[in-house]
């Protein structure tokens, strides 16, 4: 089992920045990748950014060049610059893991990011 705890959400104005952090605990040695998803009510959860154990990062087109994901072992951060109202969502920390040939997915509880225009 892996537990994920997020912090850093809040209310900002358009153009400002926020930094989200997520700390993993438990069987962290099983983690393959960590990342961030976001969800708006009535819409599907979508990938924002992810980063593998070897540091390879993936970004959605909507946040590329504005957001930066970084990772230090069992902690993953998302630096969000140039925030736009359309970035408003609940942001979830995510981890994929593998243990004894079984794949697992873990989610944090979510943190609200609200960007006012």
C-alpha cells in the first residue's frame, strides 16, 4: 500500500503561480511513477503531468510550458505558473506501482485549485 498526501492548493488570480506537493508513504519502493491529474465537476479526470523513476516527464498539451513537475524519491511537486481560469479543478496526486507482478494505482484525497479572472 502507498498513501499519498497533497498540499498547496488555493485561490489565486489569473497569471499567478501555485506549487502543489505530494508526499508518498508506505511501500514507496514499489512506485514506478508519480504525477498529477485534475478533475472538473461533470468531466473526466485528466492527466496533467507525470514523472517516472528515471525522471522522464510527460505533460498535457494544455499545461506544457507553464507547469513543471519535479520529483525527489517519494515526493512529487507541481510548479504551476501563468495560471488560467481554465486550470480551476481539483488536483489529485497519483502513483502507479508494481509489487509481486501486480500493478497498482494510488490516489491522494485531492486539493482544490481555483483561478479567478
